[in-house]
């Protein structure tokens, strides 16, 4: 059987997918610091930003609403607010999908509730689109196991 050389397109895609994963992991490691400034520093500096997280709204009877940020400052402010409620202390990816422009994971997060000090695990799905020097934001749905009802 003759070997076919890899196409330039396949090589480029593989390199971009590896870079997408690298930038996503840099962001995850920054999350462990609990420092909103350090976390926001992992965002792309030269591109539009989009960040959203589904959270329960007590005003709406616990229905989930998205909180969002569309600038580096806006995202940093959201992390500042969130870190008064919860801290990320671990991430176990179970499924990882890499592309040339994003990394998508489904896995288990280790979350500490600041008010109680309790650490628990929850299922999370997250999409990190990436730019040239950082992530373009984050779309996360992570509510399984984070509330008393699971």
C-alpha cells in the first residue's frame, strides 16, 4: 500500500487545533488561581469577546438565565462577581473536541461554594472559541450537581 502525504490543509488544521487546546488549557489553569485579573488576561487581546454562563435566577423562581460579558472588562467583572460565590478547584475533561477555532469539552468540575466552604463535583459542558493570543470567550452550561437538587 502506498502512503499518501498529508495535505497542507490537514497539517494546518492539526496545528490550529493543538493551539486551540493550548489556549483553552491556559485559561483553565488561570481559573484555578481564583484571580479575575489573571483569568481575564487569557482572553484574546485583538478580537471581539463573547462570554456567557447559565445561572439560576431567584427572581425568576430558579429559572436559568445567562449572565454575559462582551469585553475583557465585562468578563473580568463577571469573574469578580462569580468568585464571591464559587471557586474552580479542578477540571476533569471526559470528552474533548478540538477544531482549528475552538475547543469543546464535557467533563467534571470541582467547585467550592464560598459561603459554605463545601467542595462538590458537577457536570459541565464548555466551548472555548480561540483567537491568536487567547480565548475569544466561553460558553458554559454547568449546573448538574451544583445545586442541592443535583
